C-alpha cells in the first residue's frame, strides 16, 4: 500500500513570490521619511531666519523688574527675548496658580498641587542660557522718582536679612488685586475668599469639618442645619462655579458617605442683580439659573448682604427693603476686586492718578505719571484717549463732501483711519456690533435716514468712551496684556517710556487691543456654558467637555495637564477625597 502511495505523484503548484508588498512598504517608508525631513527642514529654517532677523541692541542691559507671578507676569516673561534685559522677578509666591480651577480644589475634584507650577521651572527652558533672578519676597513700596522698590521677606522662615532695596530701569506691576468687601461688617473676619491656594484648602477643611461635626450623635437639628448651610455671595463665574462644585459634592459624595445628614445640606447663592452671570447672554444666564435650581441651589436675587457674623448672615431684599437672617456654616464672598495696599500707595503718590481703585495706564500699559513703570492685569485699568472730545474735528475730517452729514462710505473710511489710535472703537465694534462697521453705522443712525448728523456722530462716540473704559478683571485680559507688553519691550528694547502715543503710532507700534475669545463657566451636574464672539452661546453636557479641554490646554505644563486630567478621572471613578489632612 505504501509503495502504491509513493508512486502516486500529486500535481505541483507553482508558487510565485511577489516583491510588490515590499516595494509598497519601501515607498511608504520613503514618503514618511521625506515628509518628516521637509517638516524638520522647514522648522529649523524658520528658526534660523528668525535668529537672523532678531533685533540687536548695543549698550548695557536694562534692569527689568517684574512684580508678581500670576497670569500677567508669566505672560510677559514668556514673550521677552532671553538675554536682552537683566530680569528680576519678585513675588511672595514662587509658583504660578491656575486660578480658574480653584473652585474645583475646594471640594477635592482637583488637588491643589495639580494646578500650580514653580516659576523657576516655567522659565527654565526659555532662559536656560541667560537665567533670570527670582526673589520670593513682597514689594512693600515703590519710589517712582528714584526708580527703586523696597521689598520684604514675608515667608515663614526669615534670615538675617529681612528687607532689601532694588533699583530698576523698567518696572512691570502685575500684582493682581484682592476681593472687594464693600466695607460690609464682618466679611473680613468671618467670610472666606477664593483667590489663593490657601483659601481653597481652608474652605475644603471647613466644609468637611462642618459635615463631620453635624454627624455627631445628639447634635441639635437647628445647629446641624446651620453647619450644613453654605452661602455664596456673588453671582459671577467664581460664585457660580463654587456653588455648582459644592452641589455636585453633596449629591455625589456626601449623600453616600454621610447619608444621615444629606437631607439637611443646603447651598444658597445671593446675587445683587436680577440673574446670575449677568455679563453673559440672557439665554446663558437663564440656563445657568435653571441648572442651579435643578441641582437644589437656592437662588436669592436682587439682594445684598448687609452683615456677616460667625454663625449668621443678614440679607437685604432690595425690592421689599426687608432683611432676613440666615444661619450659615460657611460663607464664600466673591463680589469683585479691590486694590492691594501697594496699588493704593502708588495711586496716592502720583498726582496724575485719578483712580483710587486701580493704576491708570495708557494703551501701551504705561502708568500715567511714572517714568519706566508699566502695569497689567487686575491692578490696572487702561485709559484710552477720549474720542468724543474730538468729535467736531473728526466729523469735519470725515465729511469729505462737506454736506454736514456722513454717509456709510464716509463713516467706513473714518473708522479705518482712527481705529488704531482709539482702541475703544474696535472694542465697541466687536462687543456691541459683532465686528460690523455697517451695524455700527445703523446703530448710530437714530433717525434712520442712512446719514449721520453731528449729534448722532457725537452720541455714538460718547457711547464708545462710556462703555469701554475698563476691561474685566479676568485671566484672559491679563494674559493678553502681558503678551502685548512682552512684545513691546522686546521690539523697542524698553525705549517706550517717554514717547507720546502719536509718536509710537508713527513708528508703526500699535496700541493694545483686547480681543475677547470667549468665556466658560461650569454650572454643575456635568454641564457648562460658553459664550464666544463668533459662535455665540453654547450650553449643555457636551460643552463641559469643551470646558475641560480648554482648561487642560491652558495649564502651565504637561505635568499639570496630566495631573488635572488624572484628578478628574480619579474623582469620577472613586469619588472625591473627604480626608482632613
């Protein structure tokens, strides 16, 4: 049988081995390598050309002192040219704090260490070859005449030298501001603020301590309800986000860990206006109010707080003029900003300063009345040139045909000619007219005859000056001002202290122009709201993912990004940590 099988020969199939797959792989390999080579060549070519076009400055370096380590100060540092100035940074804290996520720290959604980055680490890469000097101290006073500052070591450890003086050629103030209490009795002593990491940690400790104390057996019902009542004063983004975070914490964590006290927990938000987030669109304001109410946040609108004690808060209803006493265990005060003592000292020492709440600067961030001094962020306010005072001169110049009125074409040419000199015009155009000169023209044309009389023209200019005197005290404004000032000092080598605005504009140095790119706010229950100039208003659960993506991208480093994203995932899977450490 085996011999028969051996004799049977099966037909042999010829197998052809094609080299086509190998050739295809090689082609793709060369395409990838070629693309990568073109990209790298273009990148290093761009860096080489940039290095060749870098301005060179002769003479000794000017000493540039930057006060602060917040949004404005870090933005200036990132946009300065390394080695051009002798840079000294003075700040009482040696880290940059990502303030928009502070409400999340108060309940443990995000850990405090995840949103801070050391100042030295931020600038180490950019200033590796020419390191800057950082001093952990607080500036106590400034002498604009002698161009010197007096600083003091306010840390817990003080050595043999506690205070020192520094001379400067250029000084940038980015010291920020404190919370405005409006001189309400008891606020400083009994309310909490949310400006620093220590504030968030203190609130977190008190919040958990109140829950633990309310859980003690035999605790009277009235005392238990008082301890578990959180009152938020201020319906802006910080107040709304804190109330939303506390409501989430109570619903998602306290209800599981402390089921015996959850029914007595209460969150109340007091707002002086008729709605929360009143600076946003009406639709967003209404959506935020309904979301907070569905999350069991009690809203008290058209009211203001008149007194705060250790265990109570007095609220005045502005419509009925009646007061009500609310027992509370924790009060967060978030009602605008007020100047720091250093800002007040400079304002009083300079006769040209007519604003006692912030340092008045021109559109190039130069402090009015002080040579070589700049101010950005919450401690300053820009005073643009008043445009309506030159209404007659501007009207006659714009009236090309001399008929005593401006048609749409003449008005368009007028805007194009003066928009660089008067940045409030462009800001008003973007905020009130959706970047459309046509909309601005028809808004000013009250008579509807498609022509602007002098009175209509002047009234329109008054609206521009009236509505756009101050920019909001936000991180976005401070970041843009810092970026502008960094570029300004780099391109001019700091030689912008004595020139007039007209001279700077003739030199093609444009003034600062704020561009609002959008505002986020977390409103609770995994929902957020967004307002952008072009897109408009967005809200809902999916907007929360945009909110998280935007905040994660704005963090100072990849370390903090990974930590924050990890904290979000950890709190979602395991819940928030309620340990009192």
